[in-house]
C-alpha cells in the first residue's frame, strides 16, 4: 500500500531517482565512495522524512 504524505493544502507521493553520470567509462565510484554516499543519505533521511529503497 502506498503511503501518501500531506500538508495543509495537498496530498502527495514523491519518488526521486538519483542518477550519477560520469564522463568516462571507468570505475569512478569505488566501494569507499559509494559507502560514504550511503552514510550521508542515511544521515539526512530522518530530517527530511526520506525512505531509501536501494
């Protein structure tokens, strides 16, 4: 079941898809960078009522 969010004047459900595009086809985001980005996203998620799916 979808959980809708609301405020005083509207009801909404937002999904964001983050795509990081690199210029060259080489491994730019290694495991350490990926893990650090995940830590940052998990840290800010509660402040903005964000749910990370992957």
